[in-house]
């Protein structure tokens, strides 16, 4: 039938959001509710030897001794305490919790609590760290032979800094205690991550713990792991006081204490023939994990897998390390390691082209992955491998070739980036997750039961479209249950561009199953005769998908989305102001289930990428964010956002719902390198972002360098 | 103090230096006005005071004395264009996560029919969105304010 | 780090209805009192609890401090007049478009609707180390965090730094200096009128404040004489984003032309020193010269004499030069640069 998929139906949560009726966590209230606050370390490294608390008894105070279960935030490694017991690894580490019935009474409370510290020398440099959270090695072919085949070897070092997700709604939760149970409402992406963490910290049986997602004002990865910490804090206070506890961060606390994108240093050594064929790639990736492991291992994993970019090369070596530093832990952010490594390879490609006297576009065409080619991990790509189609479409739409020539030697620049992004968890991740999705028959249609959350990207609407078409029912007859762990199965976290491709596919299977059950009956008829019925589907890998976690080889992802950005900008040659004027964003995403929302993902991700490239800089001082205010950590505004021309190409993936792959993360992989490459076109050598005026000034190429650069 | 909120005169007993934002959310139950930064740098808390957009996180309650305050909950009753704006934000992708949306709509409310893209940008300049990249927001406002496009269906391909 | 930042600390609040009442309160409480105009700067300071005054004097109810009126061909602007009003007032636009342009480019629309011209010229430094409560010179300590090897100081001073490297962030301040404005300050029953330039102070004079305002003082009005009404002008603000951000550098210039030569000029840049930086040497050198390339080049070189960049703000030197050239040549400079 296919009436909903591919059309921009009215989004399900739209009306409540535009009228102010939608309830975000800070809009909820419970009787007898207390307000909680976190007292944090003010040093970066050392231990707390004494605590002095001068608070009257109406304050509820909790520390690690009040934790009924185990004192760690369950995620990958159990290294991060929920409340510090003594050792301190970073500034703003949670130590004590305080609650009071009057929010205003918490004002100034930190001044009445004092810690005596034994300080140690902190380390803020990941390359000098002696603690490695994760190392990954990828080897393909014979590196020595690859370099032997090369005419020249080109090296480069590329750096990226922290980036804050900057969802406009800061983190917040409410914990409501009950009779031997606890319910947490929160602004969050992954209800079952929070559930798992609460079970560990509270010591309660899983059935006694319930997590309900409130309407969530943006996440971008920033509400993937941190809500587990915050939920545990609220739960500890709620259990101790026996009353509901609300904890909402203000913007400064959110900026100072919660996760950011990992800073990175990526070094490339590439063997290349005179005619532009890459014969050997030697890549070293270092990521700054911050004080605790959190998700660094998997961020690094996605980073190294994407480090060679969408290019074929038979002989390569990739080494990655995620290192501990005495700064607040870094974590998930849209792109998850891939923006850092693809920034490096894409900036490197343009430098190589300059050195070879080739057009950077030509260099990409020569080396781009094609169907049947193998990736760095040896994955053989299917027919939907779309590096060349996106590249050609972007070049055509943007007038790249003509502008590249016409603007040569002027203060206008045009630059290009080619990138890809694996959809779903890496390697065997989806098999281990074994996600489940359910569909419940209702009298009027069906109700979707998944833990996948709506955080703005359109989960509810998009999943309902898939179910509607797979059941041949109208979109309006499909409902979506709240992401409530008491009511929905664990469909996995809402991350990794997996919700559409993986969870959507599970629901498509459920829907076809339910449709078979209905036979010729309408939902109402079936419901009247047989009552409610629920069907469930569990993830199974597509046939032939194999991953070897020891060798880091095989099919890293079920499929990849492909993208090409062309950025046009102007540089004031005197003042070094950069104005991005136009971005062409071409994306191959299998199938756009909801074109307006898919386009919204691409435009939004692209704008975040422009911010990453030009504006966003976390300034650290003694391990603490010094510019932790929106006045000083600056993101693009309505006045700065360039026009973004989006084109979506659809090359269906056989194992995605209606051919769909992931779209959410990929758009942020491309803008930063395209900006830097456009700056190179203007005569500026920038290898670190953000490309601020002072970096630009320092990177102004000399005339003799320009001669080489301008060969193209 | 006496304040007219969404057309109703209300007597409020509040401390004069409390933020208007908190008075609206906590004392009046009007939670549609959101807090994003608390320092006037995001515009999520935008309301109209005597028809002018202000950041309610930076307005002491005392400064609202005798004024007419309109929040997202009262937008439709206060101005004809509100419903068209609300409809268009859903239709054209102007609302994603929705946390900036009430503030965006309030900032757009004083705009006249057929405002240009530049006028729209200027009116919305004090409001941050992290989801959309703004383009869909501009398109939503244009669709709402331009009669030719009024009721236009979402683009279909 | 304070866990709750959206609550005001305890202080005694006064909301006088007249200037007389306000002065009375200020007189009684001296250094304990904090004057609040639109609240844009005040709210941050109080909520962050970096400043903890015992008394806050809210000028919001003092109607006589609002409004713009003719004063012998010039204007008198009440200190509590909002920036939006200043930017759109027909008299301001007609006589002193330089000020209207400067006011129109401050912060965001909402902030211009709330913030006042008096507040804009009196606001404190935006150095993030200082604002975040680091115990720096300006906060009474003995170090400048922005002037250390690991600091990011791209927004900081290139002129006249003295221990502290913070800059004056105001957009209207350089415009008012370039218009020879005078600031009316009352204190008790006394009134003094201070030339705009002398209203601002650098760290060498007082490292803890950016203006001459002392406890007990109240800025009530800004007077702009007719001198520069209708004369040529130039204003430009360079910032990272085209809304909200404080100037990396801004420039305000008034030019009196006699025929094709400059007979008199005022030129002020801000965002480069702790006080708006008036380019005296440039003003003197361009007198009697045409608005051409040679004059612009001469002025640009003079403008940056004595500049000492920090680690991350050397770009401000060519930036100042470029703005000076544009101020002198106007559109022509844009066309050829």
C-alpha cells in the first residue's frame, strides 16, 4: 500500500510542542516533592580526606554511604562512582547530594559544605596519560608493501577540541519513591540504560525500578549516558527522604559537569602514487576520554573504523587510544568519534591533492569506495555504497568546479568533504543488544511499544509511518506508547543512527506479523473477537553479517549512509572573519521515511557541524571549563546559519525498513572538513578547529605555498 | 502586584526580584515558557510584555507590575497569527525537540504579514535552536505570514 | 560551583519612584548598594553570586529617567531609556544615526527591549575568567588568568593593559564618545557632568571598575551636544556571531567635512582596552585631509601604534587597521579591500 512512508505526514508530537502543552521534566510536579542539588569537587585530582557539613536538619544530605546498592554508574566499565568516596579524578565530580522542600533554600548551600583535599598533580594531556581506557588496532594488507608502491608519502596532524551538545533543555530528572520501588521521570535518550544503572545503585530488583521518559528537549548524545548518573542521584535522595526529588541542572552546571565530544589528535601518513592512488594509510588516533571510561571505548571504536574515510586502500594500519585525563568525562555526541577522524582524513585529502598538484575532487573520485570494494575492516560493500553518487550530485548542484576555478585567488572559497557513517551499533553490538520491539493491536489500529525515544528527531512519527504501511492501515490509526520501562520492551538505546534502521525494521516485522494474524479482519473486528494481542520481534543479524572483535575485522555495520558537503564561504582577508554563505548537503540514506524530518536532521546536523568548525570552543583552565555560559560558549544563531541546500538520494538497503538506513548522525561528519578545505582554497592552512580568526591568521599560506595549493 | 497575564488581570503575591519566568511557571502554572540558559542567551523563555518580546529569565517580577504579559498558552487568544504560526511550525519542520518552539513563536508573534526573510531573521535573532539549523523555522514563519502559502501542505516528494 | 543559580541571594531591595528617592537610598547605603537598571548585567552577577551586595536599588520605577528630549539641537537621553527606544527614536536617527546604529546592534532583540543605555555604558567587563569568579586582579586577587600561557585571550586587550587584560564591552560607549556626549551624574544633592571619555577608567586608575561611578553616584542622563548632528559618521562592529556577541572590535567615528576634506573628526574603538580607546593621533593626523586611501593608510598605521597583542588576539591589530580605513573611506574601502 505505502501511503505514509515517503510522505511528510503531520508529526505526532507537533501540536503539543507548539502550544506549550508538551510536558518536559521540569514541567512535572509531584506532591511533597523535594528539590535536589549536587555538591561537586573543586579540584581535578586527589582525594577528599574530610567533609564538613553545616546544614540544619531540614536538609536531606546523602553521600556514598547512602547508596543501597553498588556505587558505580553502570555502563561499560564499573569505574565511575555515582558519588565520590575519596578519590577525585576531575573537577565537578559529584560528592554529596542535598535536598530541600524549598528550592530557594538550596541557594548558597555549597558555601556551608567544605571538603579537605589531598591534592595530586593532575594531567590534562591525553598523550602524556598513563591510563588507557581502550586501544584498538586495525590492520589490512601489508603496510610496508603499500608504502613501497607509493611515489610519495604525505603526513599530517589534525586536531579537534571538545564540543558541547548544547541541547536547549538542560539535564533533569524526578525520582518518585514507592513501596520498595522507584520511578524516575527524566529528559533522556535511553530508558533502559537508566534502568540498568538504577538497579545497580538502588539494589532493587529490576521489576521494582521504572524509568519513564518525559518530553525531551534535545539530546544529540548528551542524554545518552549522563542521565544514568543524574537519575541515580535523584533516586538516592528519594530513597533516603521517602519523598519525590526533582533535580534540574541549570546551564552552567550542565556545561561544567556533563559530557562533551572527545577532543582528538589524528596523525596520518599516507602513501600515494603520482596519479593519486592511495597505496598505504597509516593512521594514529588519540582521544581524550576525560576522568572515567564512560563510552570512550565505543566512541574510539566508531572513530577508528571511520578513520580511513570512504576510501579504498589495500594496505593500512590504524591505531587508536582513548586516554584518561583529569577532566570531566567525555562521551556521546552525534557522530560518536566519526566527526573527529573524518575531519582529519578529509582535511588530509585536500593537503595531499595540493602536494600532488591534483584537484581534491579528482583525488576523491580516484579513491572513493565503490560497491564491491572493502572498507578498512575488510567489509565488502553492497550495491548501496554511494560515495560516488553523492559526490557527483553535490558537485553538480553546487557548481563546485566552476566556482573553484572562478574564485581561485579571491577571498571566496569553496571546499568539499566526502564521508560515510555506519548505521546501528558497531560490530557485534546489535547482536549483543538483542533488541525487542512490540506492537499491540488496539480497537482502532495498533500501538507501538518500544523504548526508543522521541528527542526531536521524529521517532514516534517515523515508526508509526513504517507500521501503518506495513499493516496497510492509515497513519492516524497508529499510536505510540510512552517510553516507559514498565510497559515497553528494551528496543535498545536511542543512539547510533539505529532507531529507524534497526528498531524500524523490528516494527516492520511486527506489523507484517500482526497483519497476517488479522487476515481479512479489520483491527476492530479482530479486537472484538479475540481481544488484545501483542506481537514482538527480536533483532537478528542479516544473513552473512560477520564481525571478528579480536581482529577488529569484518562487517562493522549493517549498512552505511553516505554524504558529501560543499561549503562556500567568504574570508575577510584583513580581519579574518569567516562567513559561510552556502552549504550543499547531499545524503544517501536508503529511504527517507519522512522527507521533511529527514531534511531537518540533515540541516540541523550540518548547522552543528558549522558551529564545530567555526565557533564552538570549550576553554579549559585547570581542568575546568572556563567559558561555561552561553555568552561565551557560542553556537550558531539565526543570524549566522548559512543556507543549506539538502538533496537526499535513495538507494534502498535490503535489510532496512522500506530500504531506510540511518540519518541522524552522519550530517555532522562533513561540515568541519568542508569548511577547512574551503579555507585552504582561500589560502589558509588550518588543521585544527574551530577555525577562529587567530588560527586563520596563523595559518595564512605564503605565496610560494599558495603556488602549490592553487595548482588545482 | 497586579499583572495582566494572557488577558486576565491577576493579583500575585510574589517577591519583587523573583524572575518573571519562575512566577509564570511556578505560581501561574504556565509551564509552556521554558528555561534554556537563565542569562538571556537563548530566548527559550521569551514572552511578550506590552506586546514586546522580552527574556522572562531577566525580568524581575516587579518590572511586570501593571503590564500585560502574554505567554505561549495565551498566544492564540492574543493574536490572530498565532494559530497559523503554530500550524506551520508543525507542518514545515520548525519544531523538532520543541523546547525552543514556544519562545520562537512568541518572538515571531509581533511580525507583520508578509514579513521578509530578513525581517524574520531579525525578529528571531534572540532565540537559539540546536535542532533545525533554523531554515525550517524561517520557512514555517514565512508560510504562516504569507497568505499565498497559508495552509500550504507540507512539501511532498 | 553554586548548585542553584536561578535564585537571587538575600539583599534589601529598594524600588524608588524618583531620582531624589534613589539618591537618598544610595547615599544611605554607600558601598553596600548595587544599582540595577534593566537588569541585564545585574541578574548574572547576582545569580552567580560573584557579587553579593547588601542592598539593590532597582531603578525600574523611576519614570523620570526614561525618555529622549531635544536639548538645543542636541539630545538628552534618560539613562533608563531602552536600547530599542534609542535605536528607533526619530530624533536620534535624524541627528545621531551613529548612536542609533550602535544601539541597534547590541546583544539580541529581547535584550535591547529590556536593557538600557545607562546600563550599556556602565556594564562590567565580560572576561570569562573574571565573570566565572576566578580570583583575578579585577576581583581583588593577584593574578590575571587571561594573561597566562594556557589562557584563551582572543577577546582581550591589545592596548593599555595593566595587570588586567579585560576590555570594555559596550557598543554605545564609543559612539557616545565620538559624539562628544556628556554624562550627568548625581550624588546626594550635587550634580556633575562628565565628558563621555572621562566616564570610563582603565586598570591603572581603578582595576575593580570600568567607570568613574563611585558608591552613591547615579548616572541619570546622557547629553549629546548639537556639534555632530547631521555630520558624517561610521559605525561597525565585528563579532563572532551576528547577534548577542560582544564586539571583538567596534569602531565609532564622526567626521566633519568641509568640502572634500576632513575638518574635524572623532574616532573611537572598543573591545581593545579596558576603556573605549580614542584614537587621538588619528584624529589629529586626518584633519585637513581628504577621505582617500592615503589618509586611510596613514590613519591605520597610527591607530595601532603601541598595540601589544596577547597570545590569541594578534588578529585585532589588522582588524583595528581595517576598521579605521573603512571609517575614513566608507564604502570605497569596502569596494577595494
